[in-house]
């Protein structure tokens, strides 16, 4: 799917580009607080991957037997007081962590996968999970390579690109292309995206 959606999931790190993001189905979990220390954040990420992989294997073993790669983790980030977000006051951050689900995966399979993960693994994050259609429409995006702590200048470039021609709308959106448990921080790849109106 990342190949099919190359314009959305394989941007350049050299320049900010404008994209049109259609409606996709996502498993989502909401929360608040510092992602590096928040237990609900860790629970959300674990539950999202567990259900996504369970659904993938259900579809692979099903009548139509379709195999596909689980999409990357994504996050929407904001704060009621955006100065807390800009100041990196992570305790005030709010987030929605999410993983896109292919359109060909039926809702009943997702529901069955959630029930199975809840029964077998007893992950608390599943209780806060939902499947929701999400559309961003017109956005600007760019690829950041390196640790999350060094995103600042890239985000500024993105905002400057939007502010020169439109108005920022919606929430700060990040798409995590790297497995941060395995890759060195200087090689982490993160798509930075923001809707524009």
C-alpha cells in the first residue's frame, strides 16, 4: 500500500510538497501526556499494532486470502494551549495514535481482531480503540530524517510553506516510517504533515 500511495508515504526530505489526502479508515486511540513516559501512550501503540497484525492474518487466512503489509504508526498532536506544544511541554500534549486499515478489510474483521486481542492478550489499550474514517484533504508534507528532538527546523519549513499560500488547519500529523527500537536515531524517518485551508 505504501507503494500505491507513494505520494503520501514516500515524500522527499529535500522539499515541502502539497498533497491531497483522501479518506482512509484508521484504528485510533486518543490520549494525553508525554509519549516518552506515558503508560497509556505505550498501551495505545501496543494495542494498535496487535489488532492491525491480527486483522492482517485473519484476511490472509480468509476466503479471498489477501496479503498486505501493516501500515506505519501515525500520530495527530496538539494542545489546548498551543504555546505548550511549541514550548515542548509534553505533559500538556494531546494525541491520537492511529494505523490505517486497507479499505478491503471488512469492519467485522476489525471487530473480530479487536475481540481476539482483548481476549488473548488482555491489552488495556483495546478498550479505548475505535475504527474511524479520517480525511485531511489539502495538506503540506515533508520527510524528516533524524531524532524527533531535531524536528523543529523541518516543522518551521513546513509552516512557512503553508503560511506563504494558505492557512494552517487541523492537527500536526506525524507518520513514523522507522522502527525506532532497531534503527539508529539519526536514521529515523518521519513524515511531517499539516492540513492547509
